[in-house]
C-alpha cells in the first residue's frame, strides 16, 4: 500500500460506517468485553478467525478497530494492532519474531525501556543482544551473525536524534532473512513512511503525536497482515496488553487534528531552534532540523513539512546545578517525561539518570535537556527560555 495522500478521508471517514450506529458523526464507544453469537455455527466461525472477527475485546473491538485501520492507512500498512502502550507494541513485535538462541541488534541509544527489553528481558529467554551504532549501514552489516534474527531501529531516537539509513538497512536485512522493527514515534506516519522503505514492522507510542492531548497511553504496531496475524496469535492475545475501547475513542479524537497540530508545532519549533542556536549559553542543539546537523539520511521534504517539536540542548554549564537552575526557572514548560502533546515540556536527563529502572547509555550527556514544543506561540516560549537562561 502506498503512502496516503488523502489525509482528510483517512482521518475523518475511513473505517467509520455511520449507518451501523444511527448515523452518529462520532463513532460510539463499544464498551463491551464480549460479543454474542446468533448460533453455534457462527460462534465456531468467528472463533476460528478471531483476528478478523469480534469475539472478546482482548482480541478485536469495533472502536479499537476503527483507530487501528486509520493508523495502518497512515503508515501504508496492510494491518495494525493497538496496544496499551508503545513499549508493549515494541515488545510484542520483538517477541513475535525472536526465539531462544536468536540474536537481536539494536541501535545503541534507543528509548530507555526498549534498551531494558533487549538487554534484560529478552536475555531471560535465551535471546542475546548487541547495541550498535547503526548510523552506517556498513557497521550494521558487519555486526550481523548467523544468529541475528531482528534489527531494532529508532530513527531518529528521542534524546540525541541519531538517524539510520532505513532503506539500506532494510535491504541488507531482507537479503539475509532478518526482520526489522522500527520505532517511528518521532517522525509519525506523516513524516516517515518506513514500510515503503522496506522495514517489516513499525511501532508507535501513540501516546505522543498521534494522540496529542496527553490523556491517553497507547501503542500501535503496523505491518503486513501475515506478520500482524503472527503477533496477534502470539504476544498480543497471550499477554493481553490491549488498548481499551474508551482510550481508543480518545485516540480517535486526537488523530483528527494530527496534520494541523504538527504543522503549527513545526512552525513554532523552527523559530525556537533558530533562536537557541544563536544563544551564547547554548553549546549544542540536537535536532534533525538544526543547522549543525546536516546529515539527514532519508529525511524528505514531507518530513521537513511534518517536522515536530522534539529536540535537546546542551548548555555551556560547568555544573549540573546550573542545568537544574535553568530547568527549574522555566515557567511555560512543564517538567515531565513524555512528549508530543498540546503542552510544552522539558525533560532534564540529570533528573532521571540514576533512576534504577532506567538504563541510560553513558554516551548520553548528563546535562542534556530535552524539549517538546506544544501549541504555545514562539514568542511566549522564547521569552521563557530567555529568562531561564539569564539565571544560569
């Protein structure tokens, strides 16, 4: 399936058969745990293909199915499954592919819980892992062994924004019968069509831009129908990390405004980045859109248009307490761990670097400060950054 061109149709109409629910403009929340069958033969047929039928909401649910169909279309995928979090989607994708004795190659600075998954939990089941600098396809090719079954990517990552050449890595993986799994939360389906580049499985933390309102935790996994059926029959149904109908309904609400939100956030971020790059107290800006980051790999004009508001900075500061003074001084940015919502956020690595449950790589600077730009005006955010930097 090609990348969508009619976003308005996908976001406002696809999957919504209004004749089935009284011609209501907004689909109802089908808050039912199970579905009745008119006779035994129908029950037998539906249970025989629970991937495509409504039997029990741990499998399929009409409200969840509408959201899944829209996200699949946005990604150019045959099918998608919805999860209770992005971490669950990533874990399910990996578990469906890997077996004891296999090896997974993972980018060296992934999302912290992805790092924990590959280093700790997969190891419990006899799966070995290696974290590699995947910015060069040649490096990835050199790391592959006879036991490599999965290459786990995140392009760009969500702290320092290293990217991978997805098309080149997908090609070398396919030539060796290796599956690829990408966390596409940063770029969103509007900014990066990874399946069209050859990636097998694409995951999202739908908590972020797809929802955009910071009131839902959700995940999505997209790919071919055959792969989605493997995931469905394995970790999806077995572990039950599903998205609830109510949360799916809220996510549907958020998806409606995805293009307009991303457009506004991208415009504001461009102004903020331009200002920060010229500030004498900012040593470096980490962002695919920054002037000092010229290597963009596969970033296209579409990605530039649908760029987003996530970036990090390093201050010209000699002590961590100076970084803390700067972050504490911000008034318009909330200190929080997520990103992609309507509100602007700041996330200092020094605040979580020693958190026992997270495993930050040593190469991530302890003084790194990540920002997520929301829907506030650029003037308001720049003024806030200025007064906070004046404190340092």
